[in-house]
C-alpha cells in the first residue's frame, strides 16, 4: 500500500511542473568566446547529462540574434558572443539583452547565467541593473567578485609608457582593456565593483565555483585568491551563496561540464 506522502511525491514527479524547462546562458570570461565552452568540451559534458545545445547567440544592429529554431526539451543551453575587453557595464547591458531574448523564446521557464571569470561578475552586474529580468540563478567559475591583483597589474601597465609599445608587440588588448582592468581591480569606492558589492541583489540562486590549484580554497588560482571568488564574501550577498571547490588553474576545463551538470542536478 502506498502511503499518502509517497503518493504526493509520485504525482509531483509526473506533473507538468516537474518538466519545467531550464535555459542556461554560458557567458565567457576575459578574452574568451564560445570556443571557451565548446572547444574545451564543456558543452559535450552538459549534453551527456541531458542538456540540449540550442546554438549560439550574437548581437546585431537591432539587438541580440540567434537560431530561429527553438530547441524542444526539458533543458537547453546557449553560448554567447560578448566584447570581453569592454567595461563591465557594457558587457552587462549585452548580457541583459540575451536574457530578455531567452525570456521571450522560453516564457515561463527558469533562466540561469553561468559566467567564467569576468563573465561571472558582468552577469551579476546585469542582474542588479535589470532586476525585472528575473534571472533565476547565477553560477560563477573562478570569478574575481572582490577584485584581482592581476587586474591591478594590468591597469598599472596600461597607464604606463609600456602601453605605447603594446600594439607593436601584439598586446593591444592592454589598451583596449584599460577601463575593464579598473572595473576588476580590488574593489573599493573608486570602481564599479565597490558599488556593485554593496548594492541590493535580486532574489536568486547564487553559486560560486572556487578554483584552486592545490585543493586549498584560500589559495585560489593564478588570477585571484579563493576567498575573492566566493560570493558569500560580497557584503550584499553574505550568507546567500553556495560554494563548490574545483581543482585546476583559472581556465575552463572539460571537467567543468560535468561539474556544472552535478551542480544543476542538486537544484
């Protein structure tokens, strides 16, 4: 004989609500692209876990564009084009456009942003600037939520005479990223990160994947220490984020697809 609580659980599993689709928007980090997710095998790992590839989104003169065919199924993901050398505010505005497009294509479904490195910070800024988009969750991987010493170093180089010779040495990105370096420097009253970290955040699921080279969450990776990657350390989010540890360097790896699938399966 099936007891009443068990019967309720079975009915919920069979109900239409249990099949509510999810859409992931995979946001690249600094100097990254769709290849950061596709070429590294991350999207393959998601597909093996049941997520369907809905294609790639880009921007046009009239706003975000993407495949006209809507992929059916319970779970799907998109990769995105993003000007990753641009200031955080510019990136956040474009991410918000992609979220709006996803909302239009998949009404009533949950939308999650997954951002690597600076892409995670830009995604968080988009959620704060545009709370009406109602992003359901944010997963960040190795994102410098409290800034990075590497960004401070990049800003110092960009503001020095070395920047004059950068274009001739194939390092023009230093000059193009000057404002972004300021945005991602150690947070304070002088940059957008200091403002963002003290501004109320919308209700959502927040998950920080802390990248660490040796398994020590404090050590972090070569770009930023572990505690700066933890959204629980952000004053506006203290105690609201979940954390996962991932051993490796700052770059994305094939195992991140499996890790994302595991994290999403727990929600």
